[in-house]
């Protein structure tokens, strides 16, 4: 039995993957309409409409009932992960962290938050280039599953692997998490390029220079370069910077078109994690003395401190220097 904490699009898609062989999957959701829709009609009409879900997925708003399962995939928004994990009992279990972000205030990565909340748990991180609706449909997907305990990671990989859902094992938990968090901020910037009609050349340059920012920050926090160049770093960056299926990219498009961040975020039932990660990432980068000009530009846009044209002009006016 597998448990999923979070009934949004991604949590539901992962439940569908886990249930493909008929295994019992327990899904925790806050929204009464999600609980009713999946239990009665086998569809998450609110967050993942049009996908027929396995009847072996059962949903409840009772966290304790879902938390009887082991392992637990934690798919809550990053800024709410601690509050959810604090409600779990203290038993030893395997937590697979699927949220992508950095906690505001503490500047901790999700595995650090989870270790503080559940010190007896074994922790893995699942990250990579994934759109929920494609995963739920069974389209080919590859992800990184990072765990410092290689044996435990291998057991989880065998549990969730499917012909169309392929985990690649890693032990670099820090790298997997940083790739997933930073790419959300960079996807907003690429959306701005699209919204301003700046062209494909500009987007390619931004992805490349954004990856340089991700690498600098990741190495400063102890990540490995090969992890950042893999599925959970570069792979996820390319996906989310190239499609309006990305919530962060779509947010950037709106910003590039001149809409206010507050209005764009108020309209969303789902979370654009990059909007919350950006100011935390800027603070963490400053603490690590890492230069991240694209991240700073996104923060200025989100805070209403500059227009899209102004941040683009500022980035283009930076001094000429060697590429690194």
C-alpha cells in the first residue's frame, strides 16, 4: 500500500502511476470536491480533468488514515510541507519528497525540512521533467529518484517503476532538490521572454545562462555537477521553460504581457512554486555569495519593482565577460 499526501494534479498523477498494477493507493486531499470526485467518479475534475483514474485509488481528508501507508509520497506545496509533516506520528517510514522549492525563512531544502519534522524517516527525493497530465496518461517519462541510502532508494524505485515511468537512481539529494527548485524561477523568466515576444534566440540564451546560475548555486550548496546536468536539473529546466503547460512559465507569460503578479497569482487554484521560491532563492544566493542576476530580475518583477522591459534592459546591459 502506497500513500500520497496532496490531491493536486501531480499527487493525483503519481497515484495513478502507483495504482497501475492494481495496488491499493491512499490519497490525502484537503478539498471535499476532490475526495468526492475521485471516490465516486474516479476522476479529479478540479485538478486533473479528463483522466480516468484507477478504482484502486481511494481518497480521504483524514491524514492519519492515509499515513498508515508506507512509503508516503509527499506532494504538498513546498511552503506547506513542514506543517503537514508535523501532523504525522513519529514512526519510522520512507518519505518520498515530490515538492520543489526552498522553505521561506529557514532557507532549507525540502529534505532538511522533512528531517527536522520526521527524524526517524528515510528520505528520498523524486524530481525531473514531468507534466502531470502526461504522466497520468501513461506517456513515457523519466525521473530522478535520489536517496542517500542506495538500497532503500532501489526498493522504492522498483515499487514505482512502470514501463512508461522510469526512475534513475542517484544519491545526490541536494542536487536533485536544487535543480527542481531553481528551474521554477527560471521558467518564470522564460515565460517573460515569450510574453514580450523576444524570440527563440532569447529563450535559448536565457535557458543557458539560467543553467549557469543553477549550477553556481548548486555547487555552493554541495550539489554535484552531474546531477544538475541530469533529469532533475537541466532536463526539468528545458521542459518547464518551453511550454504553457508549466504553471511557472504561464505566470511569466502574464508578467511579460504587463499583468500584475498579484492578479495572476490570485487567479490560480494551483501553485506556481517559482513565485514563492524566487525571493527565498535570492536570499540564499546572497548568503552563499552566488551571483544570480536572472533570479534577481524575476524577484523585481514579482514585487512590482520593475517592468518586464526594465529587467530585460538591465540584463542586457550587464558588463561583457567570459562565459562561465
